[in-house]
C-alpha cells in the first residue's frame, strides 16, 4: 500500500515548497542515455514551471562515494529542494539528512531510495517518482510468454543491476516471479549482477551460453546490459534464437530494436519522470509517497507503427 503523507508531515519544515525558485538535481551519470533523457525532462519541466535548477552527475553509476561528495557540495548552495537519483539506497542518506535539517525537501528520482531505510536514518522523503520497477520486470515476463507461450520450456538468464541497488532488484524479482507464475517451464538458471555494465553483461551471457547452449531468453535489468547480451548472442551465432529483453527504452535500445537485434525493452519513460518531478515540486502540497509513471513494452512492431500515444515520451 502506498499511503498519502499525513497532514503533520506536510506541515513540517521539509514540506514541499510552494514557491521554490532553485532546485538541486543530482543524477547518477549522464553517460547513460537513460539519465540523459531524464535530464531533458528536468530541463523542459523547469522551463514550463518557471524555476531554475542546477544539475550534477558523477562519472558512472557505480561511483557511490563521489556521488555523496557531490551531494554535500550541492547543499552549500542551499537549494529550495533536492531532487536526487541515488546510486544505492544508503550512500546519500547522510547528505539528505543534512538537507532535511536545513529545511530542504528531498525528492527521490527513479525510486532508488528505500523509504524504511531512509526513515531509520532520519531522512524524510517528500515523494519518490519513477516507474513501478516490479511491474516493469513483470511486463518483460508477460511479453516473453506472449511470444513463446505458457507451455514453453527452457533455460532463461536474468542479468541484474548493481548489487544492493533496489531498482535492479525489483526489476529482476518482478520478472522472475511473473515468469514462474505464467510459464513455469521457463526456468531462470542464473540471476547474476551485471553492475549496469555492458561489457560485464556480455561476459555473463557468454558464460551462460557455454553452460546452457539451449538458452531461450535473457532479461537484463537495463538496456545497456541488454545490448551487451545482444552482442554476445549474435557473436555466438544465436541471433534470432535467443530472445533478449531490456529495461529503460533508451535511444540506443530503440536503434537496436529498429535494426531487428534487441527484441524488446520495457520503456521507463525517464523524460516523463524528470519533467513531472520538477512540476510536482513546484506545485507543492500533499503527494502520494510513491508516484508511478507509465511503462510500455517497445518492440519493432510498436516502433514501426508509431501510433502509441506514449511514444512521444520516448526520448
């Protein structure tokens, strides 16, 4: 259950500002097209809302300690709100607690913070906004079963995100749980952390293809890893035989899907996440603890048709 904030919580010093002027936006890394699309959403959301923002990111989505240092530096500018995409569920908590103590509300981008862990550390999150990552993983499984059938059998590989990252964990578990329910003959024979890294995902795929040459499908918790898996599948001469599904719907994935290589991506619509995050902070007031934006499964057929209205948010 996702409960609403209480009236008492809204009345505290860390309630969302009604007339905020400048927001600090901390992302993971702009080297990933997913975060690039979210930055575009932040930019256009800020323009529409008439607010200023300053945005920073670190060199990779594994640079946890550097991200904490950047967060502390950003607080020195005393923004009216901190909108953050934490690399894991704990690294930014000391900085975000300090933000709360300064009367600065904290918004969680892309659901990277665990609300209970944050509360135990003395951090109040105004709201989290992103996709329902469990449901996104489930959508990937549903699409796979729609292609292979509920009676399908064979080994399946799951490539997780960074170990300890709640986003990747939810996507992987959502996929595995839904797959077990819908097509129990499709067995997850390995679920391994790919650390959001394309090269590592390629190596994992190679190892599993060696031990399971009859592999029928791969689910990767983001598109970068899915594209690494695709490279290995084609290098092994199994292109078209092994279905590969990613998550994010980023620009590189769209190109690969259009080219007939990556089979599908559960699009997270990061542009919409960034845009709505800024607009909701500007609006102020009471919000649900969790705000979920829609997701959609991108395939070559969907992209070639170009008729789905949600495609306007795929950047």
